[in-house]
C-alpha cells in the first residue's frame, strides 16, 4: 500500500475532508430510510456515502477496494461498506432493469467480506436471504454465497490446528474444498463446516487447558491424517 493511500488526508481539499467527516451521518440516514422502506431515498444516501469514500481515496465508487483501507484501523468501516453494498444489491434486485447493478454490488459485497472476521456473519446473512425466497435473481445471490464459501482462505478448525500451515495441510484442504463444492453433498458439507466450526472454536476458547489438550491430541492428529488421506485421491 503506498504512502498516498495510507494517508489520504494529505493534500485533501477542505470540502472533501469535511464531507468525509460527515459520511457516517449520511450512512445513518440511508439506514433509516432503508428500515422505513423508502428504498429510492436509501439508495441515494448509500450512493452518496460511497461517493464520499471514493473521492476521499482518490478513486471512483466502482473502484473501491479493500486494498485502499488499513485493514486493522478501518475494519469497522469495511464492514459498513460490505453492508452498504448488500443493501444496494437487494434494492437493485427489485428491478429487472438494474440486475447489472445488483450483480456488481454483490461482487463488491463479496470483495469486502472475503477473509475478514465478519465474513461468516455476512455469509449467513446471504444464506438467510436466499432461504427467504425474496431474491429475484437467485442465481446471482447463490453465486455470491458460493464465492464466500469457496474462495475463503479460512479453514477454521484446520487453521486452529496448523496456524503456520505446517506440512501444507491447509493448502491440501483448501484444494479439497474447491473439488467437493461442485457436488451437492460437498456443498452441504462446506456450508455446515463454515456454520458450525467457528462456534466450536469459540466454545473451546473459553477453556484454555481443554483447548490445548483437544488441539494437541485430537484435532491436530485428525486434521493431519484427513489431509494425508485426501492427498491419495
């Protein structure tokens, strides 16, 4: 990341800096309109919010990317951006004429979700929306969910066991995930893995000694053996 990107406030015009300071007010208004069902006004405010960010980071809204942000300091903002694109995708999905924008916003939603702490929450939100049968362009939303599941580098339990990817266990299992996701049962397995494994690890983290014991004598041997079996096929 360049110094210019890391310090966008340098040489920023005063009007741009002031708009940036007020961006969360714009976002709050957008959310209020969205909750009230005033979709056109919500879309206008969401677009305004994204436009402010784009101008501040010296780019165009369509070119907003996680690479522009400090992924430690700006993680909350990135979560907000992912949610903005999510709401925009649902809004555009209502109109047959705006399906292109719907797909674009879904792509941005995925880009601002993949690999971040809130990815699982966003994936579950998308999955719940699909189950509600409210999506008009179901294929586009399903493809977004598939990307979140397949392209994610998070293998929660495997990463917990081998955080440094000793023996290339994670590499093997990620390839396995891509291979099995083509099949109905494989897709079901991956989706359930991403649903339950974070909860399992969160439970373990509450018990340090038990966590260390189970990781050393149960999880690591199992994951290693499973990865070696996968390599045989």
